[in-house]
C-alpha cells in the first residue's frame, strides 16, 4: 500500500512538472512573439532528457 502511494505521488508530481514547464514555455514564447501558441517550444520529454544528460555529465565530473 505504501509503495502504491509513493508511485502515485511521483506520477502526480511528474505530471504537474510537465504541465508547469509547458505553460511557462508557452508564456515566454507569447511574450516574445505575441503568438498564442508556439510550435517551436521544446517539449517536456526532450527537455527532461537533455537535462538528465547534463546532470549525469556533471555527476561523472564530480560537479554538483
């Protein structure tokens, strides 16, 4: 039961992070271009993959 709560909590946090990221990026794009929706915004999955790769490189170098 405890494991199920942890997994569910993690999923909810992940979803809210994705929504928050996309909303912030759309707002930034709207402010720069005046467009309501921007197609050139990096999606969350790509952002997360790039971020994780950079964090892994920093860990390997001993930089935190």
